[in-house]
C-alpha cells in the first residue's frame, strides 16, 4: 500500500462500474480513473445538468472513454428503482462488476427525503442500501471479481446508530446524525460481507473514507446550517488543499479518491476492509481504524432488517 497511486490500478478493461455522485469531487475522480484504466462507467447523479456536464468533461479528459450519465436521486426511492431498471436496459446491463456508493450529504439541518426518512440517514445509508439490493443480481452475475465499495467517514466515530431513533425524531444534532449515517455505511458493509460469505459469493464488499479532501461535501453543508464562520474555514482549507496538493489541511479530491480506488481495484483487499489515508486525514491508502461498534454482528443484522423494512428492498438472493 505505501505510495499507492491511481497509476498502480490494474487494467479495468471489460469491466462496468456504477459510481454514485460522480459529477464532482471524489466521485468524479473515481469515475475518471476507472475510465482511464479501461472500465465502462455509469455516472449516477442527482442533477441532470451536472451529470451531463461531468460526462462531457470526462470524455474530454479521457478521450475515447466509455461513460454514460444516468439520473439517480438517493433521496427518492422511486428514482432509485428507476435507475436500477434503466441500468438493466442499457448496453451490457445484464452484469455489473463494480458499484461505488460514493454520493452523500453532510451535517444538514433536519429534513426529510421524499419517502419521509431523515435526510442524512435516508441519502447516505438507505438510498445506497436500496440501490445495492436492486443491482445485486447483476453483481452476482458478474462474480467472481465484482466489488461493492461503500464510502464512510472518520466521523463515524461520533457515534453508533440509534436503533430506537433511526430517523432522529427524538432529538436531532446534525453532526451526530452525520456520524451515525457513516456508522450505518460501515455496519451495512460488515453485514453485507458476512451475508455474501454465507452465500458462497465471491463478491467483495469493502468500505473507504477520503480523510479530509477538498470537495463540495462539507463546504456545501455549512451554509445550509447557517454557520458562516465554519463555512469560511472549510472554504479556506479546501482552497489551500487544492493549491498545495497534499497539504497540511485538506488534500485535493484526486488524493482523497485514492482509498476508494484502492478498495475498488487493488489486489489484496479483504471483505469488510475499511481503507483510508495513512495519516487519517491525508496520505496513501491503508487499512483504517474503525470503531468497535461498526463490527457488531447483532447491530449489523438489526440495521439490515430495519433497512429492508423501510426501503421495501429485500436481498432475497442472500441468506440471513
């Protein structure tokens, strides 16, 4: 792992990848590098304008890239189902080799998705849980070699999921809610890896986090919460990170995407691995520390059961 860069990625020719939130930041970089290494990439983005712009930009940066935009709004389960159906109709849609669940929201004021879920839990976890379940038959058809990568965060350390209050109705604190949604990403990965192993599947489920990367995620979150000082600090850190590369504060998105690309493509990645920057907030990808509650089998099964009930998506091809 030391010194691992995107140039070290294995050839991805003949593989198809779906990357959520691929119009900017880590998602865009991941999609671009996968395409650069030969993969056919579907850009799954909420905004049609930004998704199509990303497709044009990527084709410019990687001439001959096989990329396609498809609309996906993780805050609306109806569109998640529409995306899965549209993927099935596209060229080569019978199989899927790589699903990168990258999109997310961060530290938002309390709100609800189209289906009535607290926004951070609904988008960061439930939307991706439903998407993965709907695409799982196509991943199973592509195995061995298929992978699922869920993006979490070091902020998962802010707390375990509250199984009695998944939607934050008994008291909402935006950063705690964000941390719990990121814990949910890791619990989902843990339980998914366990169930895949029990089914004898060779699909690899792993997780990653970018450290502190200069993306729109946290900059976009702070103005919505009305904390202008926090917003100015985040913008300054991002600007410095992009200006000086792997700097002392934020690293650029190209570096922040490396743990995701490593989890998605590198040999030696193990089921339920959590890959992050070497120094925690920046650096080459390594296996990252994770809180003990993200490895709790009972909690993972409880969250899985609740997620199936809330989304209406059942993983019927996997044993309990």
